[in-house]
C-alpha cells in the first residue's frame, strides 16, 4: 500500500476462512485492522449456510470488532447470490447499516443479474458487485440501471469494460478494488489512471472518494 500511495483498504477473510472457518477469519482480520486502525477497514465474511449461527457471527463481528460490511462469496460458499438462504444474513447486515459486498462473475452462482436481483429486493441497502461482473460484463449496465443502490468494484475486470461503465453512468457508481493478493496494486491502479474520459475529480471519486462516502469515513 505504501509503495503505491494507497492510504486505506477494506480487508476481509478469504480461502478456508471465508468458506468455513468464519469466526477465526474474522478475528484475524479484526486483529490486523486494530493494529492499523488508520489504514484498514474490516468487513465480516460469513457463509450463509451457517444460518442463525452466521447471523450471530455477523452481529458479533459488527458489535465487537466494528466491521462495516458483509462479504459474500457465492462460488466459494456454494449458493446462488439471490438464493433465499442468504436473505436472513443480508437482512441482519442492513439492520446494522452494513454494506453488502458480493463477489461477482462466477458462472451461474454469482452472475450480475443475480446480484442485482438481491440488491433490488432491499432498496434500502447498499450493495457492491465484486469485480464488476467479471466475465459477464455485458449485463452489468442493465443491473446498475435497475438498481440505484448497487455499485461495482473494478478489480480483475478489463479497461474497456470499465470505460463503457464510466461513459454510461459516470464515475460515482464505481469503486476501485485491488483484490490483493490475488491481483496487484500496480496493474489495478494503472487501469484506472488509463481510463479515458475522466478528469482528475472523476478519477479521485473512483480511487477513493466514492468509497469514503459509502463507508462514512
């Protein structure tokens, strides 16, 4: 982060800690965020298959650790993004005024329209489509049109796809993401800096101002 001028990052658990060992993963994230409170914002990762235990874990992560969002990984956790299985967890997150980030782009389970359907069911919530739909980018514009409470995150998606979204919606619905360590800051930042049609204000909105406003920082 220092090497690339990144002041603050949202962090969450991954791998087995996202799929199964949620409490351990959230505690590790909390310890890291507490050690660098001016640099990291923690999000809770909870598998909806834990059902009521998952809701309890989300509440604990928010109340004990101060986490500001929920991360859902449909492909890793094995559910469709708009499956009713996830509704109790999402509803608990919204009651706690938490952002809901859904990893997008996985065939069938996390296609953009499924994430948009989830967001559309809860217009009072704030939802982020991870990777801006990734391989299914053609659907993303329709999703943003249908759901004013939906943002897209840029990591792992192509420059041309991001340009199309900026041209259609402007910069305010787009959030920079690195997906570190699975992607890298250098390439992800270069992609935003190369986006045509953006002035400095628009670029700063994508690189941080939109996220600050969404997170209430």
